[in-house]
């Protein structure tokens, strides 16, 4: 009798884990970097390769870092929303072109619109790794002190913008 109960208990435990996993939102993967300083970086700018972009350049302002690539289908879906949000001029959006060919990235922005104040080139993906990027697109909200306050895994949706990102942007813009 006991020899049947052990496999049954293991099966029930696995079914329980599967049940819980099916009801979780994959975009809500907790990031260990939330409320921690953003990783330092210095990368070449996409449109001006002779100039660099670093975390220090954004100190003192609340900003979004959108990790994207020309080969990313979800980025294509997200791009019209980012262009619209950039036009609203509520928060500056910077791009991190991830593991991409710069020439392809420039063509892609010309075709689909460029919402970014500027984009930096992370051709090898090291800065993305430092930020804990699982895949593109991902977006980080970074406050005036350079602290990561929010991470959006996957494309930004109108709901995520209205319910998560905008309230946090406004909150951190009001802080000194």
C-alpha cells in the first residue's frame, strides 16, 4: 500500500506546482535589481558612433531604458506605442539596441519610428546581461538617483503604461 502512496503523493505535488505555474503572469518575474542602482555602462551611441552614452549622463532625471532589437518581432508590435508615448513628452525614453547590427537598427528605426532620445549599441549584449535582460523587449524605469524602480518584461501595453509605468514615473519625478 505504501509503495503506491509515494508515487501518488509525488504526482499530486507536481500537479500542484503545474496548477500554480499556469496561473502566474510570466511578465511578473521578480528582478533582483529592483530598488538597486542601475549597472554602470558606457556605450557608443547608435546614430553618433563617435559619442558615448553612460548611466552618468542620466543622473538627476527619471527615464526609461527600452531594450530592443531590429530582429525582435515583439519590439515591432511595441514600437507604435513607444512613439506615441515619446510624443507625450512625459518621460524620456532611451534605447538599448541589444545584440543587433547597428545598420539594421538604424533602418528599423527609420521604418517604424524612433521614440528614443537616443539609442546606445550593446552589440555583444554585456550591458543587457548586467541589467538582467531575459529577452527583448524589456523596459526599465530608472529614477533620478540611478535606481531601477520598475522592470517591464515583454512589450509595453497600454494597460502597463497607464497602471504601472505612468504612476511610478509621476511619483519619482516629484521626489528630489
